[in-house]
């Protein structure tokens, strides 16, 4: 999902590590239905990936669930985070998160990941993008359909308990918050609250774009991310 970003960032002189969180891609899956990850567990997995890659401190760029994980790493392991870029994400997905994500997890375990595809595409992209970029949208639909049901459900349940609002003031590294102007999953209001809670954070609203702004507005997103990285102290 970061293929639009990896090569441009490498070309700009950055070392880039793209990780599969537990339950995703080629990472390990839960062994039984009903499993749940905590955000703290997912954060620990990311720190282990940094260890394995020989990275003492890095810039974490997290999208959606990955943004929540990046926040957790910055809070629990602040010495490992030189800066944060939080993309279409939130510190708290709302009062209905337990029912919403718990229900989604149970449905996927009962009926399979196929039921995710169309709702996800509608959340992730604007209708205009879907109409104009069928090949790209089809690729994302295929990726969604390849998800492991138990892994997806376990990750869903981590979002059901995510609430880091009271700790945002503890984050003191440079932070960029980016959101699509038509994001339905983590709307602009959530991004504003997130940026307001982190001292010195910068908010960028890009559009027209849904939840997956790094794909739908990838040129503008890459420019914003590269400018953010270029402005960081040399050690970052």
C-alpha cells in the first residue's frame, strides 16, 4: 500500500522500511477466531522490526490503524521515534467504536473477508476516483480480499479499544497530520483534534480524497511528506 511512496523516498536519500503488522500480509496470524490484538502489542511488534533492521530511532509514518500504532510507539518508546507522520488516523475512533469494530470482526469471522471489499472501497476512495481509476481500485479490492479473516478481526478489535486522547500532550517529536478532505473513516474533525492535541503538530488537508489519501492524492501527499522530512533536524 506504500508503493507510491517507497521509491520517491528512497530517491530522496531516505532508508525506507515497510512492515506487515501482525495479522497482515506475510506476518503471523492468530491461531483461533475471536483473537484480539492490543495497540500496545502491535506497537511492540513494530519496535521489534526496528530492532531487527538496526534502527535506533526513526520517523514513523502510519496510516489508519498504523497511525494508532505509531502513536502508541511514540508514547511507550519515545526514544525510538524521531518524528511522526499520521495519515488518515485518529487517537480515538469514537464512542461507537466497540460496537462498530467488534461487529465488523465478528462478521468477517462468520462470513469471510469478501464482505469487506465493497464497503472498504467506498470508505477509502471518492466515487470520482473509483470511476476514473478502475485498475488501481481493482488492485486494492484484490488485496482486501486476500486478508486473513482471523488476522483482520484481531486487528479490528484493537481499534475498538484505542483511546490515546489523554496522552497526546506527551508527544514532543515533530508531527505531521494528513487527512483526506472527504475521509469517512477518520474524518477531518478527528484529524483536527489529533493535531490540536499534539504540541506543535502540523495539519494538512488534501483533496479531493477519501480515506486513502496517500493513493488518491499521492503527488501532493508525497510532496508534503518530503517537505516535512527535509525540515527535520539532521539526526532524524
